[in-house]
């Protein structure tokens, strides 16, 4: 007993050191110079430098010009920067009607380029992922293209799909999946990578890979259990079951379910309403809140609270925080600049 008691402080110290390393790693994602309040040494960066840690300045505006709202109709991905009262909202619209919006090599490449541009654009506040094709969100991998691949090509291509889905999951701003139609396999994995999912009641969604004697390869085996629980996720993957919007809402797979409208875009309209709710909030706070939640959910509560503390500390000296206090005092709407 005495030996165990003597060893306990050392074990506790090792545990605390491990937590500190986890939080430090989290802070490192926010940019150079971050430190834990009262722990790690080193200068604390200002909000402008912190913002560059999220969104490198180089290439931001040039990349945006490459994805204007005037894309050709035959393009497989349409990137629209909304204007006026919707300024700050960007819509990624998948447009492969002839292939049910399935992931082709070209679509994966276009998604990767678009996401790279978006994460480098500090004017972007919320991103909506939707389909431009009625009745379809994304049917997963393009199996007609897949069947022509050599076995040696399949693994690397699936890795590319997984990578671009991870890039979407790691975007620093809120993301919303608007599911107005079929979302199967990789299509549902794409939606699972978004922060929020909304769907029409008529939508169909499921991870159906086991029907093809494979497993979900775009993050589905990891994100679905985190969204709805391990046991139910196993049941859905093992059975390759497809859910409609109401069933998906009942199990917690989506946040909102809507009756489909005549235009076939009920989920997109709801996503737009949600995005508008996000626009008035402080941009720096939104990004830090997302990071705190995402990182905190992967660790124990004590470490998660330390992550929250580290993230909160980065908002204290921002101009936005002072503007928020001043607006409250003057009883007006704040005018945030993301600084």
C-alpha cells in the first residue's frame, strides 16, 4: 500500500504531463506562438497572427478568383460566394447529374482545390455543402470509374477521398450539409464531416459498403459512431440499412428534418437559415469555439476543459471582444471585423 501511495504522485504527474502535451498540440493547430495560460512559456500572439495560423494570407484572394459564381454549367463543382445579407456564406454545389454526384477523380480534385481556397479566405464565415442535382446529394464513389481501375489504384484513390473529406472536416468555420436527396456511402461520409446536417424527409442515407464486400473508407466507421453511438452505428453498417429523413432525425444523424418543397431544396433553405444565424457572431470566436469542441470531444473532460481555457484566452485581447462589450453597453448590434 505504501509503495502504491508513493507511486501515485508520479503517475499523476505523468498523466498531467500527457494532458499538457495534448493541449499544447491543440494550441499548435491555431498558429505559431500559442501557449497554455499559466503553463507553457513563450509570447502570446495577437489575433492577427493567430488568424494567419488558420488562414495563410498568401494565395487567398487569387484562389477565390478561380472559383467565381459564374462557373460553367458543365462543371462538376459550383462554388458560390453569396452576397448582400448573405455575404460570408459560401455554397459548394455538387453537379454531376449523369453520375448521381458520385466521387470521380475530377470531382475529388475540384473539391480539394475549393477547400484549400476556402480555408485561406478569412472572409468566409459559413460553408454549405449541397447538391445542384434534384433528388441526389451524393451517391458515394463512382463505381463505373472504379471498376476500370487496377486493384493497385483503388487504395490510393480511396485515400484521396478520405483526405478531401478530412479537409472538409478540418475547415475552421462552421459547415452545414444540406441533404435534399440520396446520400449513400461516401456521400453520407461527406455529410458526416460537416458540423451540422439537415435533410428533407424524403432523403435517403446510409453507409451501404458492406453490400459490395467492402467497408466505409471515407471516415464512416469513425464519424458515424461518434454521431449516433457505437452500437447503432454498427447495426447500420453491418446491415447496410438506408434511412429516410425522419428515421435519421430519430437516431440523431441529422439536426433538422423538413418536408420537401416543390423546388426540391428544403434542406438547403434550412441550411441557409442556419448560416444566417451564424453570421452576426464574432468570427474569431466562431473559429475558436469549433476547435475547442472538436478537440475537446476527443479527450477526457479535464483535458477538454484545459483546451477550452487555452482557446478562451485567445479571444480576450481581440478587438472583436471589446466591440462586443461596447455594443452591449450602447444597446446596438456589434460590428465585428474578425480581429
